[in-house]
C-alpha cells in the first residue's frame, strides 16, 4: 500500500500537466521534450507496477506454500489417528 501511495505521489510530482500546470509547450521542441520526459516517466511507472505485481505473486506463493505445509501436517495427524 505504501508503495502504491509513493507511486501516486511520484506521478503527481513528475507530471504537473495533470495537475493543471504548464499544459501548452511554446515551441515544437519543448513539446517534443515534454513528450519524451513523460515517456521516460511512464517507463519508470511501468517498472514499479510490475514490481508490485511480482511482490503480490510472491506473497501469494508464500501463503500457498504455508497452507500446503499445514495440509501435510493435518494429513499426517489423520493417518496417525487411523493407524491407532
């Protein structure tokens, strides 16, 4: 959650156009530079988003492994009760 908030703050800080900042470039060169800067920012954001998704996948994988371990322990207990 903290990472998502940080990501939002970064977007707001790096893209003042979205917040009502300087929206119109004065020259075509400035417009091109603004577009290039926004493309760089979007690449960074995509990388962070992928990192968040990977974190969630590893978290779920860890949880699943824990549940599988619990199931195995319960199966052993059931087997020992049946053997008794």
